[in-house]
């Protein structure tokens, strides 16, 4: 019985480590304006789950906050998922293009 509980705990720990930084940690870094930490955590998470649209969206926001508009646009362009997620990403791209005065591309 003790062995079974120990194995279950080990399996849970391995799954958590494989997933990378959790959303609470990432959200805390974002809320505190620790952009480099948030970016690193998101990049690590995306290395494990490259199809995570939420992580791409947050990475775009973090990079925009860092003033790295080109890198932010690249992250927003990777957003997939729901129509709403893609619409929000497209809006963010448009706003960054306007900021860059690339008006034709902002449309």
C-alpha cells in the first residue's frame, strides 16, 4: 500500500515537472512586472507544449510590455485555437502594427 502511494506521488511529481512552470508562477511574474522571468517561463512551457495558444498569447503580451514589438507579433501569430483567441491575437497584432506606423499591415 505504501509503495502504491509512493509511486502515485512520484508519477504526479514527474507529470508536474514535465509540464514546466505552472500558470500560478507565470501569472505571478506577469502581475509583478517581472517580464524576463515570465518570458523565460513561457518559453520553457512552449518548448514542451508548442501548441499552447494561451501561452503564445501571454508571451505576446509579455514581449509587447518589454517593448519587443516584433517578437510580440511573432508570438501572436502562433496563436491557434478558438475563433475568439485568434481574433484577440489579430487585434493585438494590428495595434502593434499601428504603433510601428505600419498602417497597411494593421488593417
